[in-house]
C-alpha cells in the first residue's frame, strides 16, 4: 500500500505538471517503503538524492511556466521551492551523518509537502495559467 495515493483532487489540470507530481509521489512512496522496510542506509540516501535532483528539475519547469505567464505569486512560490530544497538537503546531510530520527522527520515533511503544496500552492499558479495552458 502506497503512503500517498494520487487522487484527482491533486491534479492541477496541466498534464505535464500532473505527470511530474505523480513521479514525485512515486519517489516519496519508494522512500517511505525503503525506510519502513529497513532497506539500508544506501537505499534511503540514494532515494533522497534522486528526489532532490528531480524536485529541482520539476521546480525549474514550474518556475519557467510561471515566469512566462507573468504569475504575480512567482516570488512567493520561488521561496517555497527554495525552502523545500534547503530543508530536504539538510535532512539528507543529517541522514548521511547518522542523526537519529531524521527518517521520520523527512517522511513527515515530505508527506505534508507532497499533498499540501500540490493541492494548495500549485493550484494557485495553475488557476492563473489555465487560460493559456
């Protein structure tokens, strides 16, 4: 059973962004499964690294779309993306250094992000882009 299941409520009605969001959710679910099954430090660390890389690619795509559409909330959204990268990078470093409890902290942060950011923040820009999308 996946930790996060994609639902139509998560859709931003931009097919390529929805596909990217689904991929991010799949990565999160892989991380959740790796942590819960105790697959080992290498597996969890690799998934966190992959998630950070893909999230950066995804954010760049979103940011380009927002800029092209002159989205008025761009700077606030950019800050949210920066906070995600900063927080997730710190958790990855903490994990690599062996800090206790970081897996649970990372799963809680990422779970909240995957659902709430997509369903609230991303829908704001998607609504702005809808007439041109």
